[in-house]
């Protein structure tokens, strides 16, 4: 199955250690999130201290004290006497209240958000949380740093702290496997569209099946893991890592695409909070579109617009077998199409790709 790592067994119910988690069962259970949401809603205008105090049901002095605490977390909030407060600058590093506030601000409310400073892998944590039937779905797990981030082909995803995005979203679809076949390709494309829109450049491309490329270098990867039982999908976890502000240091093999970050390539410091909220909204919406078959069945014809590999010579390793050829997009099932060196055409539903220079 394209781009989806399947686990034949049902997720094992484990003893779930209570995570060191900043958990927003309901975002507004946290009044700091609510306060920030009000600042976002009124941006670029000021909002008065008395309106904040009245809405939060606290005194103006208490508002002032909360604003100061948020400032200590690196959130730059301006204040003008007799006018009010205004958000000036967001920190580069993930702040749980700001993610919650942005999700509310863009009307993405129906998910349960867990945010960690450091975790082994957001995919692993999501898998654990999915086994707790009490959790509202989808489950969204984000971390500033991963100590054991998982990549495709059992590789590590190097996940330094300091403003990159490590995000997993878990659903329990209970649909036939076939329904999710094109899921990752579709989602990857939607994320690329969002990035193009946000950064106002068409330089973002998708490399089959799920790498996201900028200026010919890799800035993001997607690891989708599903648990199936009797051809039905019990749970699916969509894990996305985007190098926004940090380029991971790793031993890079020249045949692979060089890792980079958006900040390196575009010379800007991307703001993690609005982007994270918009990506969550995009993924949740795309998932529901896939499940309810609201997407155009021919959506893959759009792939060409985003296809980094089109007309490039590549090698594809599937199991022990290495094939070489030129890429010509994908077919209706999402398989990659190659014209092999002997002139014959062949499609592949999985495999590891390297560019031939
Ligand atoms: C790839 O190999 O290109 C896929 C990388 C996927 C990395 C993300 S980071 C968030 C989520 N948690 C993980 O452990 N992996 C995925």
C-alpha cells in the first residue's frame, strides 16, 4: 500500500504511562489560551484590559499578571495605557497556548491536542493515546523535540528542538483498506499546496510518495502508519516532520536529497503556531474528504503540478530488486510510472527512490 506502513496486528493495549503532557482536553479549559485567542481575534488592533478582564471573569490586575507570564514564555505582547494589549511577535519555539489559540482562531476545534517539550516519537505517543478509548478523536500530538523520531524504511528522523514541526494526527476510521489507499498521496499534496500558499512560492514540490522538496532539497517527510484487521483500518496515524527553522545535522549520502529547512532556503523565520494550526486543519479536512469520498476520484491528475520527479532519471529499490528509468508521473491508483532503460513502461506501488545524476 502506497506510503502507508501497515501493522497487521491490532494496536496492543499497553499500560499507558501518564505523559508529561501539557494537555488541552478542551482548549478553553486554559484561560491563557483563551486570552491569546482574544489577542489574535483583535489583531492588528488593541484589545482593552477591561474587555479581557470581563470576558475572562478576572480582574484587570490579574489580566496584567497573566500577560506578564506569557511574556516570560517569549510571547511579545505590547501594552499601551488606556488602550489595551496587542500581540507583537510570537516565539519561534513551540508554545502550547499559542497552538491552541490559533486552532480556535481558525475554527479548528474538534481535536484533542497534546503538546510535549520532548518525546521519543509523536507517532508512538499517538499510537498509545489511540488505545485509550476515552480520548476524543482525532488525537493530535506535537513536540518541540523527538529523541527517537521515526522515518520511512526504519530510519531515524533527526528531530532537534528549536522551531521545527513534529506532528502526528491519529484517527480510527474503521473503513476498508482500499479507501485509504490514496490517502497519503492526497494529504502530502494538500500540505504542499498549503506551504505554497503560506510562503507565496511554487518552489515546494512533492517527491513520490511523500517527501516535500524545496529548491531540490528535502524539507519534510511523512510517515503514515496504519493498523488493520481483516482488511479494515482500525487506526491510522499521519506523522509529519517539517524542518521550519532548524536543519538537522546528519550524515548525508550524496545520492539522497540534501536536508534543509524552510528558513535556510527562503531566508525567513517561519512562524510555527499559525502554520501548525493550518496544517492540522488541512489534514483533518482532507481525512474527512477521503473517508466520505468527497474528493474528486481523479485528483491524482493534479499530481503533475507538484511532481518533483517528473522526467527525472531515478533508481527504485523494491525488496532486492533495483529498477532504473525515467519518471512519468503516477497512475490512477497512485503508483509511480517509469520508462525503464529497455523502453518498457512499468508501475511501482512502493520502493525507495534515488536520483540518478
Ligand atoms: C521520512 O522518512 O521522510 C518520514 C519522516 C516522518 C517524520 C515525522 S516527525 C513526526 C512523526 N513522528 C515520527 O516519529 N515520525 C513522524
